[in-house]
């Protein structure tokens, strides 16, 4: 009999390997300090999360994935991509408050992948579900979509100034030459509350 756990982890690793170049193309490479130790699948968790367990290597992490994601290919792809994007600028062992910018970028990456693999109809369904069940993520995504419509390279430019996206400040937008309405900048820099 095939080991289900190994099969699931292998599927996650293949998804990550296949999508890492696209994530790097869109948002830049992971910070130098980041070290990804792989996936673990858990039956008793509701959503994926990065787990930092090494105080001496604060940006070394594993991604815990809920077993339930394997029953829905769209959600599986979305969850993997979101955690991959967050892994480009991990919050680290001590944790960090993330602004709407960080969560919006993660959702934007997921939406981009869903569109590529499953098409517009799946994107619409995903965004509608997000709007109904997790509006704060939908809202953050909306503002990041506006930012990237104005400047498709905005995230890479910002990360060129401050590689840890959650540490970006208002002045970094100017330094990175990312021109966007100040109100949008302010909203993107608000602490994210799920």
C-alpha cells in the first residue's frame, strides 16, 4: 500500500518546485536568510502556516499544511502559493506583524496561479469565497491588485529597498520609485487583521 503521507508531501514539493520560478519572477527571490525545510501534513489544523522552530536560525521554517486541502485542487494550489510567497520574506522565529501589503501579495500570487491553471471561472469562485469568508484577505488583495496594475514591478522594487516586505515603510515607496496614491500606500501599510 502506498504511504499517503509521503504521497501528499511529494505532491506539495512538486507544486513548490514547479511554481517557485513564477513566484520569484513576480515578487523576487527569497531573502538570503530564509531556509525552507519542507512540508508537513497535519490532520488537526484548519489552515496552512509557516512554523519557525530554530531561534539560532530565525528564518528557517517548515510549512504545515492541513490534510483537508488535498480534497480541493484549487485550494491546494492557492494555499501552497500563498505560503511560498510568504516564504520569500518570512516573519521569522520571533514573528512579526504583517501589513495588508504582505497578505495581499500572497493572495495575488495565489490568484495568478489559479488563473493560469484553472481559468477565470475558478478565479471568480475563489475571490467570491474569499469575499464572503475572509474579507480582510480579499480587501488586501484588491489594494495590491491596484498597486500592481499601476506598476507590475512594484513588489520587486520595494523588496529591492527592503527585502523583508513586512518591514516596508511609506518612505520606501518613494525610494523604490513606486508611485501610487498615498491613501493606497497607507492602507497597504496598515497592520493586517485576519
